[in-house]
């Protein structure tokens, strides 16, 4: 999987892309990164990338020409990467979309600055994506979130074939709680069932804790989750109300 990041701050990415999973993913040849400096596509002598907003107001707006020239330089036809503009006005990112993005051969991620990007840029991207309902100082952090969430689903990025199917959100539920040694820590004991060696009982407990957590913390997720009759019976037993 190839990522191309278009930014005014290339240095922002140096450390995150050379640490941990993303470093290993590159060493294994599973993912690759190219950083494109949008300023290199400004044509005036001051290499200007922003300007004051038409209609007045605070802040500066990123000019469309350097961004679109940078995107056009990345290839067309079958070489054209899938183009994403990171923006708080975009569609909210969630795990199902991450899974779809992980199937694209190349993603081009355009990082805007927080005051905004000329609205005409949206005609030159395939989608606008937000990582949540809060405003960041720029799209760089958001691009890294996309890179991390997508990369870990690309085969070969994580060391062992990760069981991503048991994780939070993969079936629309939050994940069950995890424990490791010691069996007791500051008076808090690991649930007995996890020490029992009874694999069927452990699997049942984990499913139920996943359901309980989702009901307690994110009841909005339950209406879209894949639930069995047994799941529904358990949820009713803890007083959860289910729609439909
Ligand atoms: N740029 C600024 N805030 C953002 C957000 N929440 N998501 C994506 N890009 C952004």
C-alpha cells in the first residue's frame, strides 16, 4: 500500500513514520510513504500557498493552484491515486471506511490548514474526511490517524497476522477488557473465569463483557451491531433496551 502525503509541513511526519509499526511495515515492504511539499508547486517568486479570504474575515485560506498542481503531478489514469482531503467538514471516519480504504492501492492525503482550503479543491479530490468533531490546527495529525488505522490492516504491516476480527468495532461492538499478570494488583483481582482454563466459558464471558461495555459506554453502537439471539437475551438480562 502506497501513501502520498501532501503537506506544507513535511518535517511533521519524519518521526511518526520512522517509529514502531509504520517503520516495520516499510521494512517489510507492506507500506510505503512519499511526502510532497505543497510549497514546491507554488509558482510565484515568494512560493505563496495562502491568501486572504474573499469576502473578508480572519485568517488565511490555502490557494487552490499549488494543491491541485501537486495532485496532478501524482499521476492519472490507472496511476491516479485515490485522493482524500482531510477536513473537519468531511465525512466522519469510522472502522468500516478504514477497511475500504485499506483495499485501495494508493492513497493521496491532502493536509489543509485549519482556517481552510479554497472550496474549489473539493472538486479535485475523491472525498473529504474528518477524524472527529473537533478542530485541529491542520490536517497533518488527521492524515497520520488515517495512515495508522489503514496501515495496520494491510497484510504484513503488523508482525504476527493480527486478529483484527476480534477488535473493537470489527463487529460493531467495543472490545472486552484485557488483563495480564499479576492476578491481583492493588486489591483488584483478574476475573476468575480468565484463570479457569475453560475456553468456552472465557469466550462467553468476553462476548458478554463486550456487550455490557458497549451498552454502558456507547449504546448508539448497539442498534447497528450484529447480534445473536443469545446476545439479545444477555442484553435484556442487564436491563439494556434494544430498538427493533
Ligand atoms: N483538519 C482540522 N481538523 C480536522 C479534523 N477534525 N479532521 C480532519 N482534518 C482536520
